[in-house]
C-alpha cells in the first residue's frame, strides 16, 4: 500500500508535471513575475469557470477576505456576523479592520453557519454576514440571502474550502459557490481543492464598481502608477503561482469528482457503524466537494480514536479543536457558552480523514477498517 498522507500533492503533481513545468519555465523565460500574462489569463479562465464577471487575484486567501471587506467600505464598529466553528482567518480580518465580529453557532449536520442564529444576532449595527462554506459544502445560501435582503446586509462568502461546488437554489437555479453574495474570497493554499505551490488567493464579484475599487486596493490603491486614489495594500498573485493554477484549473472538476468518489467509499464503509456520524450532504451530489471528509465520533472516543489512527500510521486532522469564542484573541463578554451548543459539541467529536485526489481503494479500506476495528473493541 502507498504511504498514507492527509494530502498527496506529489501524486497529483506527477500527473500534470509536464504542463506545470513548461508553464513555470515560460514565466522564468519571460521574467514577467508580477502581473504577467499568466495572471491575466488565469483571471479570465476562472471568471469563465465560475460564471462571475470579475475575479481579482491576490496574494492569499486571508488578504482576499480582508480586501473584500475593505472594498465594501465597512467602518470601525460595524458588526459582521460569522460562524464560530471555522478557521481563525475569517474573524481575524474582521478584527484587523476594527470591525466588530459577532460569532454565532452552526448547524449540527452541515457544520455551516445557522441562519436562525444569524437572525437572532442582527442589530442596528450589523452590516454584513460572512458564511463560510466549510469543508467543501456551501452554507444555506437561500436562507442567508433572504435574511440579507430583508435587513439590507452584505453577504461576503468565505469560499476557501468549496471552490467548484454547485449550490442549487430552491427555485431550481444553480450557481457556483463564491458567485452568490455581493463578494467572495478564496484561497489557493497548496492543500486546497484548487491549490498553487505557495500562497495565493482571489476575490470574486459581479459588481462592476466594487471590482474597480478592489483592483485598486490590491495594488497600493493605484489605478495609475504613483496615483493613489484609495487606501490599499500590496497583495498580488505572482505569475509563477498563476501558471500552476492555470495548469490545474482544467482539472478542477475531475479533482472534485475524485474527492466525491472517495467520500462515497468512506461513507459506504462507515455508515451504520455504531458511534460514527458520516458527513451530511445537502441536496445534489455535486454540492459537496469534500475539502475535508469529517466524521463525528460519539461517547467521548474521538481523542482515543486519533491515538489509534496514529499507531496505525493514518494521518488525521481535528478541525477545529478550540472554538473561536474561546480563543484568547477573540474572547468577549458578549459570548455565553449556552449560545454555542453545537460548536462546543463538534470540537469534541469531529475528526477529518485523509482526503485528496490520489486516494485508492486499498488505502480507504485500510483507513475505514482501522476505524471500525477500534470502535468495535
């Protein structure tokens, strides 16, 4: 059996090695390292893939989320509602901009932000909602967009984990995750479903004026060299990373399909095993792109299972072991433990299994067999 890895980037690279190498060498040959032709070509190709009017590449996913908020003109003290159960970058940028983060609980099945909790958290100071499409499955965007329209709020999608996912609205229409709210951000960190070989990110929007503002922000506030029209930052996707992303983008649907197939095999082997809750998929099969395959382990056995997997040479991830409302940087007297019953339970129960495009049946069988073996002891 091949060595088990949480993410097998080398195996994936070998299949596109010639394309990647040739693209990178072309950038080296042209020496157009910043805002070169590869960046502009990738931008256009991603716009077409997402069916969105504007993609603005930037240096990383955290910058993308911060720049999206800057572009909307949010002011210090404005409240931004987001999920308690997610990576810290989501709330980090809210705090950096001196906005007020408002953390709310998530749904127990999808792990995504709970629309009912959003409703309860809205105040006259609320200006935006940041749904995080966690682990590869979009949040309930029907409900979230309805809430946003009712209260005149911005929706900023954190799409770092769900690129390529399709969201099926109740009216029968479909959009890509990240093409639904006023603006969205994504990350191209190497382990993402569409990852480069370093840091990278992008902002998406269908709003022409917002796109214009953001294009200035990512480049020191400049539209014309040495003319600084808005307060900006230095956040650009370099041409080498764009070349890698151009090589991988045509394969994204295939990559996501491979993840979905692996997830089906995991679920078939683990569903019905006492003590395990397999991932819930909302709606159509193409909704969840399984950035992570995350199960819940009941009866306080999660940490013991993690130790068992380690002994078996099986990597795993615990995303996320400490909820944001209990992180030292984001603690606030506004938060009560009773407000986060789902999150507080999830941090004790969730464990993510190896998930990538190169998983094979032998590996999946070994992983699921080891889990079943432990739970039946």
